[in-house]
């Protein structure tokens, strides 16, 4: 009986992981605004395509991405020459694992052109660690600008 329970729990864990890998967290929680294609809505919701992979290799970029999915983002930004000035609202926080799954899905499905070859997927532990430093919307916005400036100097324009 105990063996069957263990096998059953293992099967459940595999199903949950497979479900997350297929983008279900992104579809359920992020696609409402960013769309299932991650292309957003010009002038309203920015796209999550083709350039977020550059952040992964930038100093502080991984922590920045974790903080965006953890705390949202407020203020004017420009993505691919299109201006956005809205608030990314988070209605219910993602768990550390859900945040890692959503980031990994967006990066591996919609950012292959900008993702470094040595990309290591986010883990729940990494997300948990990055969340230990709380940041305000103003600090997060400033961190974004610093990353944008760093990427521009490296010729990786957003």
C-alpha cells in the first residue's frame, strides 16, 4: 500500500512538473495581459519576446526578472521603440516554483534569439533568494534602466 502511495505521489509530481513546463503558469497568470504569444498589446502591454534573454547574462539581470514577476513594474518604459506607461499588477503572488516556471517558459519559448547558449533555468531556490531583497517600484524601474543602459553599451538593444 505504501509503495502504491509513493508511486502515486511520484506520478503526481511528474504531472505537475510537466504541466508547468508546458507553460500553464504563464497561460493562467500572465497571458491575460501579455497574450499567449507573449506579444503584448502595442502601447498598452509590452511584449515579452526576443529580448528578455539578454537580461539573463547581464549583471543583476536574473534578479531583476525575478523581481518583476514578484513585485510588478510601474512607470514609463520603451520596448522595441514603442512607449508603454502602465502598471503591471499582480493579483495573487506566484510561488517560488511558479515564478521560476513562468520565467523559464517565457525565456525558452519566446526569447531563443536573445537567450545565451549557456542559459541555466531558474530554480525555486534562486527565485526565493532574489526575493529576499524587497524593492520598491521606483527602485525596480531604476534597475531596469541600468540594465537597459548596460545592454545598449554591449550592443544588445531592447
